[in-house]
């Protein structure tokens, strides 16, 4: 794969004749000569977010001639030609003028000639100057780990710094000289902000301020409504880096940044639905506790307001079902009511009648292997620590076909008799459904077992979907906070 192409103009006259043959400029028509391939298909592909997609196919004849053509133009961006055996050969820029010619030979991919495209002529000039710089930087990167001493290491780092500044100055010169070009757009959008020269980084406060500066300027001059950015290899990694290193995982912080990005992207025909679905997928099952709030924000502010036309029925149902389930059990909210039957005597036991400092709800299945391992561990820490803190355990068997197994399991594993073992009878489930109520499966968002919820004395949700160690650590932190008040 060759990212820094050099071009020559071998075969230009032949291709210009083919190119200038009176084609309708509202369509795309890109003649290509690619030796030595004959009687086979080659492909035009593009970057698209974090993946690559096939955009067009050209059948080469016995003279290695073919054409990428179609009745509509492709979205401009960075594209590349792919060989019959699916190897990327060289990159090119596709702008709105999609009538130009390509002449290439796989034996000399550094001499690809593209005729009739101002953007690719500019890209050729840019690539010819950046290739040597990148080679030198890569050489220094290889030398740094094997530096013999600190003095040699410092010398290499100083060279790297100087070359980095030279590289950015080279890019800036193109942005300044051709500000309306697609190359300028991509160079500007791909630029990483740097802290001001002379900034001192000695203390943690200095580092925090530097990070805040980068965050503030991270999206300078990046037009989120420009679909061309989707068709690059750098755009999605830049977004991922931003949310990984510069945005607090606290839900409100994430929401603030998403609001800016999505509202800016709103007029992007492709960009807006792409970003909305990217973040919907990311926070559908988030990595951090409390980030379900982000998913609900996306649901309420976008999907509930009609942004569903690009969803297929299955995806729409999945998103809406997930949102309705989450609405009932957000951290800090009152836990959804549970009034289930005791496995011991069949009497109803309401969650809200329990008097306790903490309540741990355990949804489990006697046939679940993971449950069989985790419940004894829960009981062990309950006996050693949690019981003394005023804990109660409200156990819910979700598999009502295995009622006898619950008592057998509790007896064999010597679970504390303090456990409150419950289940929902078929009659109760039917009454709930007939009355239009929702099951605890949905209200507690149970998709796996065991599922744990920790509640405070008022039965508000403190945490959910944590493991035992995380719950124990959370309780320690709460106790510490209480003692320091």
C-alpha cells in the first residue's frame, strides 16, 4: 500500500482522448489503464469511518483499459484502486469533478499519472514533498529505542521535534496557498492541536491545563457537516482519541460534547446519521457505570424526535426497547417495584417493605454456571462484611421451571438463611401483562445472569451490573465519604 504517490504523465495523450469523448459531466466517468492486468476486474474503494467500502468496479480489456463509471457521482473523499486479488494499489482524491483519467503500472506505482483532476495534481505536488519527510521521521522513530545513551536519545528527540515542526509547516503552506481545496480541508481537519510553545509541564495542574487547552482547540476548523471527512482514514480515529483521552467518562460531560458534534453535523447527509449511530452503538452497552444516561439522551433528543428514517425495523425496535427498559432503572432513581412470591411459603414479599441500609437484588438462574459460582461468593462476603452493615439480599429466580433447584442449591452451598428467595408466579405474570404492565425483565434490563442491583435505604439505585468486588469497593468509598462529612 502506497500512501505517498508520485505521478508521471506517461500515456497522457491516449487517456485524454478517452477522457474527452463527450461524456455527461453529471455522471462519473474515470477511464483507467492499469498494466499488466487484462481481462479482469479492478475496484475503486474508499475509507468510510472505521472501515473500507467498495465503491465501483471496472472491467479491464486485453489492453488493460477500463472505466469506473455510473449514473451518479460518488461522495468526494479519499479513494484507492484495488487489484483483482484485493490488494490496495494506490490512493487518489475524488472531488465533485469525477471525470479524469488514470494511467498506472503495478511495477511502478510511484509513477501513477492522473490527468484532468486539479485535486490530484495538487495531491501529487503535496505527496512528492511529504514522502521524504515521512521517511526521515520513520527512521528516527526506529533509532530512538536503540539509542546508546541519554545524550544520543535527546539528540534524536530534538531532530524529531524539528522535523515534526517542518512537516506541519509544510502542511500549513498548502492550506494557506490552496484554502478552498479538498486537500486543505483534510489537512486542516486532521491537524492535532499542540500546546503553546514554552508551556511548562512540571506539576499535575500544568498537565491538566495543557489537556484542557488541547480539548478546547481539538475541533478548530473541523466542519462536522462535511460528508467528505467520513471518506478518510483519520477522521474516526480522531473522534475515538478525543472521547478516550479528553472527555470525562461522566455521562453529563459526554452528553455535552455529543450535543455539539451532532448538532453541528445535522446538515450532513451522511455524516449526521453515521455519527448518531456510532454513538448510539457505543453507549447502547457502555463501558462505564452511569453512561446509560448518554444512550437515553440520544434516544430522547434524536430518535424520539423523528430521526428514525434511516433505521430498519429491527434496529428501531432494538433501540426503542432498550431505551424503555433503561428509563425504569437509572442510577439515582427509585428501583422499579418488585412484589414477588417467596419460594419458601408462597407469600408475596415487596421490595419496598424491606427495612435495610442496603439491599442487593440478585437476578439469577439455577441452571446458569456463572450464577452457581457467583452466588456462594456473594454469600461469603455478605456473611463477613455486608450483614453487619445492614444488608438484605433480595434473590429473584428468573427460571420458574426449576423451582426445586433453588432450595437444593441454597442447601448444598450453605447460603445464609437471611437470603430472601423469590420468583414470579405464572398467574402474577399474566395479571401484569393483562393490565398493560411491564415485566421485571424489562424494567430491570435483564439480559444476562447474574444481574446485580445495589439500593440504598430509600431503595434508590446506587449501582447496577457491577461485580462483587466493585460493589464492595463502592460501599467502602461511601462509608469513607460519610465519616469525613
